[in-house]
C-alpha cells in the first residue's frame, strides 16, 4: 500500500457516477405533491412507496457475496446508474400507482447494486489514501441530493410535469448506447489498426476517411429526416451502424475502407436529426433545451471515453471493440420510442 498512488481521475469518475445515480433517485421526494394529486394517493401509500424503493437494499449482503466471488464490479458500476437514470426518468409518465411502484422498485434495485459495488472500486483506485477516496465518493452522493430537488423542480417549472423527461428519454438512451461505438471509432481507431499491424500513416488515413464520410452523413441525414421522418431515420441508423461496425471488426484490409465510408455516414448521421428534433419543439426556450442536450451529450461521451479506455486495458482493445459492437444494438429500442417531431411538433 505504501507505493500505491491515489488515482484522482479514477476516483473522480466513480464519484461522478455516484452523483448521477443519486441525483435521479433524489427526484422522488420533491415531486411527491404532484404525484399525490395526479394519482390520488394518500400519505400512507407514500410511505409504502418509500419502503418499496428501499426494499432491494435487503439484498445487499447477497450482492456483496456475488461480487466478491465474480469480481464484476466494473460492469455493475456502469450499468447501475444507467438503469437508475432511465427508470427514474419515467416517473413523470406513470399513470397508475402500480406503474409508479414498479419504477421505484427497479430504481431501488439499480441503486442498491451501485452502492454495494462502487466503494470497492474506490478502494482499488485510492492507493494508501482510502479515506480520501471515500470522501470524494460521498461528496458525489451528497451533492446529488443537494442539486436533485433544484434540477427536477426547475425543469418541471419550465416544461410541466408530464412533458419534462419523456422527450429526452429516447435521445438519452440512443446517445448512451451509441457513444461507446463513436468513441472506439473516432478516438481509438488508429491505436486499434496499429495493434493489427497497420502503420501510422495507414491508421491516420483510415481515420480521415471515416471522418470525411461522416461529413456526408451529417449533411444528408437532416434532409432525409425531413422527408421520411426523424423516427425512421434514427431507426435505420441504429440498426445499420452496429452491423457495419461488426463487419469492420472481422474484415480484412480490402474491405476496410468501403466499410469505414459506410460506417462514417451512419455513425454521424443522427447528430443533425437530434438537433432538428429539439428545434421542432414549440417552446419559448429552444436554446435552453439545446444547451441541455449538449450537456447530456458531453457527459455521456466523456464517460464512455474513459470506460472504453479502461475496458481496453482490462480486456484488450480487440475484445472491447466486439463488446461495443454488441452494446450498440441497445439503441434500437430507444429509436422506436422516438416521436416524429417534424410530423407533429411537441408543445413543451
């Protein structure tokens, strides 16, 4: 322990994940008055809802045993906050008390998983300053409970209870499942190709080809979405992109550049479609909503830049590429959740 260093970046990353997880769970209490009015529930039922959300913590000892044996903490620390975020984002569209119970239970499960696994990771990256690492970790949670009520109530005051989050849920889902694929291809592509025997010039040209074809994808996608609809455009890109990526992983040099051209087109295509969806909205605050989208995009992209690198260190970059290709298919269900904003603009 004397020679182990405090890895500030790793500690901060896990602490930030703690912030994301807890900021969403902290949405529940501030919006209770709205839920009571909307679902006609009494105070006793509110107490029951709180118990249901906390109930999964009873499984913590079993989770701890499982993690100690299997050592899958890194996966769980990534998946758990994502599940918490998605489930708590659905509170505003719950139209029945049972739906609300189910949402809170799922968020309770994911939150319990995170809080059991994350401190162990903090220990691994804190060196001989475990106390300092745990302080960083707890700051993430406490700051989340400070900001959560302000964030959710501020958003509700701007958009309304029912409209606040459903619009962003499919976009966040697509960004989340596509971000790792985009990072592996734009940031790690030269490293990947060189590790497979290519020289630096070849790798640099390959990256340029990918980015250049992305120019065409960005240019044409917005126009295509005007004609066939935002939803259809995003569904097509969500299906084709991971298929092409998988083909690229198993291709030889002869097919590599044609595949990179196609991948670049479909990889960058969703960007203008997301922006068009945002500006389809009938709202007095389009710039604010665009700023929120940009912030979400930055956070997710930054998160996966680190995660992909970490997976590359643990499993090798080649295995990481294969994992990411499968992971990218997760964006497809969210594409089907998209509403065609160009056909009927939302009123937020």
